[in-house]
């Protein structure tokens, strides 16, 4: 029975809400634990919004997100509103945009991201205090998942529309605390599933707008099952017990 329950496509579906819960808890803790105050020093949301979203790539020296990658990351948002928001962040001196639409952090933006990483270090240490062994185990498992996901993406080829390849691997400078590693690896894994979901609803004839309005029912269920199938590949890098352990560890984290 366990072998069926822990098949890669099955664990992909089971892990998705657990990954979302823990990631969102970490991000909320960051906002309430100093991130919002920090952002105000750099122009507030108008100046920093996409830097937060793209932090795991733009914090890297020379880190960039190209136009198709940005479109994939923001596929559920209004592209006109996104363009205007980028305009503001460029005007604030936080983002730089090249002629082809590629985004990078300015010197000021990089300074903000460096401070933001420290905020996440502080809040995740507090949020997940007492779970050091569990966090370290998840960091290791997620590292293997993301590495294999990148291998699979390379083998399949990237046509420039992948949020995951735009954001992976997350920037992890030497000395990055385990809590930050966990938060950012979870966030990057979410982009992998987001791509799988987009491929599933596109194959079913939907757009980002129409699928968002799709009610619960057989069609949505079929899209979710197809998403699980498409998202399953990286989980073959873990054994059945490791998959179950990852699920149990996520469930045990507060937040």
C-alpha cells in the first residue's frame, strides 16, 4: 500500500499543500518580523515588490531574470500592471532592465536583498526553533530534488517559458543559515510545480484567466492529477521512505 501511496506522482500531490503552508509561514514571518519595515526604507512595496519575489536569483552576483522567465513567474498577474510595477522599481533605482526586458538588481537593490536575507535568517531561526535536525534533513532532501529537477529541465530543453529555470538554483552564499536555505528551496520547488500546473491547464485548453475561474469538479480534478504527473519527475531522486519523511517533516514544522 505504501509503495502506491508514495509513488512520485502521489507524493507530488501530497507535498504541494504542505510546501505551500511552510513557505507562506516563512514569508509571512519575514514580512512581520522586519521585512515590511526594511522595505519602507527602500521605497515600500512600490520600490521592492519584485525584488522580494525574484530574490533568489537577483541576489546572486550577476543574477538575472529574462523576459520570458519573468512572464512565467508572473503568469497569473496582469502583464500591464506588472510592467508598470517594474517601471516604478526601475525609477526607484532598485531594478535595472535591459533592452530585451532582462531584469537585474541595481547596487541599491542588491543592498536591500542582502538585508532581506538577514531578516529571513532571523525570523526562520525563531519560527523553526527546536527543529534544527528536521530543517537540516529537509534542506538536504530539497537540494537533491532541485538538482535533479534542473537535470531534467536541461534534458527536456527550455524554450524560455519556465518559471523554475528562471529562478533555479536559488542563490545560497557560503554561510547561509539552514532556515533561509529551507525557505528559498521550498519557494523554488513551488515554481517547478507552477510550471507543471501551467502545462496541465494549457494542455486542457485553458488560459491563466480561465483556469483561475474554473470551479471545483471533474475538469479541475483532471488538471490537478495531470499536474501531479508532470511534477513527479524530481521525486524519483528520493526513495519511498525519504519521500514520506519529507512529508512528515513538513507537517511537523510550525507555521
